[in-house]
C-alpha cells in the first residue's frame, strides 16, 4: 500500500453559521461546496486552502462536546503553516479571538501557538 497525501480532515460542528464564519472569515478558507442534507437535517461544507480541498465540516443536532483539551481521543488538533506566527497571533487577537502565548518548539526551534474554533477544537499555527 502507498498513500499519496492526506485528502481532507472532517470536523463536526455544533453551530453552522458560527463555524462557517470562523473558517471562512477568520481563517480565510474558501467554500468549494455547501450542501444541506435534508434527510439528516445536516449541513456539509467543503473548504479549500489556496484552492486545495482540505477540510469538510458537518452539522449534527446536539453533538457531544470535547471531553478534554486537547488530549481527547480522536483528532488532537488542526495545524496550519504560516510565514510569521506573530502576524497571525496579532491579527486574531485584534479580532478578540483568544490565543495562547507564542511558544518555541524545543525540537525544531519553530514558533507556534494555539487558539480554538467555535466548538473548542484546538487550532495550531506553526511557523514555516
């Protein structure tokens, strides 16, 4: 077996409009597809980063919350590569988005920090 690449990451969100705004307006991803699945009473949205399909999110009625942060079973966090961590940190905090302090990876010496999406999924920004 040979894997080519990660195709996409799937996220379940509790509030469609809130998550859509966070991923598109705050993080700048673009919508490739947006479908309401009436039989499930659920939205499915495909998001792209620089034209590449990377994330899909779904809505479900009353999904359980994350149990711990960030060490719950399943997806630990979602990480984005950025050119300058400080610039992203400043931009997010200027929008009143709570961000952890910038840290330095002890192994790579690269800067990074975490924030959270509307459903408390940890989002990491890691310097190129």
